[in-house]
C-alpha cells in the first residue's frame, strides 16, 4: 500500500473530506458509507477508487445489485476523475450476486478474499450492502459477517468501504464493529435542497463533527467543511500598525492615514448611495505587487467596468493588466461554505491583497442556518487577514432616511474593524449624501459627518457640515452661524 | 427434419445483463446456456460443447481473458469462436486479439446479434 505520508492516512481525493477526517481514512479500516439512493455513495466511492489508483494502487469493486457495470461506467465516464484506461487493470468491477445467491455471506467473504489477493487490491468497495442484510436470517449473522470482514481487512491490509442505503442508527450492532460511519444525505428547506455529509464515527482519529455541505459536479463530490471549523486560526500580527490607502485621499485623512493593512472595512448604506463606488476606488489602487479581487453578487464584470468608467476608474484596464480579478457570483442558490471557499481559493490563486466583497447580503442569504453567519464571517475575515488581505465589504441597510438608532448593521459589523456609514439627508429640499466613520481599528479617527458627491471624476468627500443639525435623522435643518 | 438451433454459451456475472441477453438470443432462435463466471463457464464449455462462446471480461473466480486462455489451451475446444464483451475496453486483449470479436457494453442488440451470426458463419 502506498503510504500517504505522516500518519499513514489513506487520502480520499475527495476535496474537503480529508480535512473532515483529519487527513484521510486509516489503512485496514472498514467503513460504512450510508445514504439514500441518489445521495452520491457510488460517486464518492469511485472517486476514492480512482484517486487511489492514480497513487499506484489496485482496487476491487464488488457490486451486489442487479445493476449493470456498463451503465455504472457510462455514468462515471462523465466525471473528470474517471479514467477508462485504468479499467480493468487497476480497477476491477465484478458482481458478487451469484456467489451471494448460491453461497451466502460466506461465499461473498471467499470471493472478496480470493479476488482482492488475485488483483492485489488495497481498497475494496462493496456496493449494495443492503442486499446482504436482506439475505441474512438474523442480525447475529450479519454482525458475524461484519466481524469477519474486519478481520479480512486486517489480514489483507486493505481498506474496505461498504455502501448501503439502509437506514441504520448508532444503536445498530454493526455501528460498534466498523471503524467508521459516514452518512450522505439531502435536506430540503422550502424549495432549496442541500446535500451534506456527516461523520458519525471515525475510530482512531479525531474528525470534524456535524453536518458539512457537499456538492456534486462533473468533478465528482466536494465536501465543504464548515469554514468556521477549519479556517482563520491566528492573525498576522506583523501587519498591525501599517496603513494602506482606502482609494480616496480625503477618506484616508478621516481614517487617520488610511485603513490598517489586513483590516476589514464595512461600508454601510442604503441603495444607490455609492457603496460600490467607494469599493471601486478601494480596488483601483491594486497593483502588480498587490493585486485586487472583486467578489460580487449583483453586477457582472462588464457592468462593473461601465460603472467604474462613469466615475473615472479604468477597471477594464486593471483587469486586462491582471491587477484586478472580478469574480461574479450568478444570482442562483448558493451554499455558504462554497462561497467562502471560492473566495479564499481565488485569493490564494491570484495572491490578491485587496478584496472588495460587493454585497455581503449575498453571503448572508446563502446561509441555511443564519446563526452560523457571525462565526462564519469571523473565520473568513481572519483567514483573509492571514493571507495579508485588506478587505472591504458593502452592506445595504434598508433605511434610505432615518435615525441612526434605527439602523441594523447586520451580522458582519461584529467582525468589521472599520465601519463607514453612508447616509442620505434631506436639506433645503434636496437629498445630499453623507459619509461618516463609526469605528476604525486601533486608531483615533475623525468622526465628523461630511457631505460627498459622486462625479465623473470619482467620489469627492467635502467639508464637515457646520451649519446644519439633525443630519442623522435624515431631515436636517439649517442652523445660523454662531456669532464670533 | 428441423435443424437444431445454434448453441451459445453466455458467460456474464451481472445477472441483469446475463438474463436479458440470454432471453433476447433465445427470441432470435438460439439455444443459450448461462454461466455466472469464467470457472463455471469453462466447466460448461467442456460438457456442453456450444457453437459459440460469448463472455464478459470482468468476472469473479475466472475472468474473461483467463477463460479465453483456457479455451485456447484446450485441444478439444479448438476452433470455437469467441466474442468478448466488456464495459471497459481491454487494451491488452484488443492488442493481442485473443478473441475473434469484441463488443463494448452497453451494446445495441441488433449489432450484437449481427456479430454473433457472423461468428457462427450465418
């Protein structure tokens, strides 16, 4: 068996699963993979098979179903991990149906023993274990079979995956006998359906407990370990104290010299006020040494480029030069962790040091369990900081006008180190735009409320409003200048 | 006097494929014997002496290539035509041309029957 490095784990090749399993399966273990039809058991098992084969191993795949191997291979052939050249030299599919029919469970054990030795298999998959359960006359007989199988795995130094769709619980006797128990399932909330995996038991190793979302595509299965359980450990303290420009000199002045490197800035404001414009200014300062990334939900790259052009920013040029990447998330249903990993992967791929997430609401809406959002965002922002990223998020507040105490800053505010508030105010029968800072990490800052404008040369931050009051109520009124 | 139907031994471990293919061949007028693996297939070849062997590749106990090798080594089975079928293209088998014909699974039955009839000289 080819070693996988430290700890002699059997890596699965299923992205994310090895993270959940603290490195992979353990050699010589017997694992039950349970899930209803369509849950992805066969894809998962075959993905592991081809991964092991590409590490130089041999695999025996025994089916107990009447399903034809040719149909199985037809379906698998659409998967990128499938390699027809490895069949049958390295992956050998055979049916155990006749042996089970004529010789029962002992026949299956003999078959597995003989064929795995003949093929030199270090991974054995038994697909359709529920057929075995239906064949046995008692629970005791099935337990005996699982016991023999464990012994066989140890003797053969092979890892065994048993795929079953029968609903077993932790009270099931074989639960105590196998080395691991993984459940694949689908849950439906309203119109949305989500796949997930849960490790119920993994003997001899720690693992990340609880539900983890999964995705199935032409690349096979991908497990998305809950981000807050895997990422964001430790901050880059060395960056503390350094400043970088927000993209607007006037705003840098208010911030006390720019935003702290590695910090997270939340730009809050109602629709249309200029949150994206501020983000475009921030991202426009990307360079070859410190590239930028726009991770947005509402505007495509083309639309963002047009919008940037209208305020004098050459986003198209920046993207062509490779200084900025725009990663637009189409308005479909998203999985929270998938978004997080997509963002982090893009950062790691491009080496981005400036990230603008345009519309944090897109992330919040993808959460099946909104209570996860604070810890998820904390993990995400910490991980971005660890990558040396200075980030900016835009968040929409529903109030166009209104008192500040009415504002809901959303769940992101807890992890935002700098908060920029954009407001409308009505004065002299005209709507004006205001900008103010609510919070800046490790810094004194100018808390004055200033007017700003969006021009074809960009955002212009003006002077402090000195002759009006009630600005944050949304309905200001003029105050006569004080006598000197 | 009515002619005897030609006799085919079908060796296949997947029960669905085995039974369905056998049924279709019988409907086409052949006599069919069935074996679930190469080992049983070899026993039946020696005892039943069919006119054609149709065998799967990946099977337990004795796979298709091992079965074909055993047939070729058995003088009493000399000249027996063999059609190899498999969901995976057996590259080495194709190279060595161990069988008289190869068909990839899943197959179109009409094409399969044409291959069968061609090997039977019909």
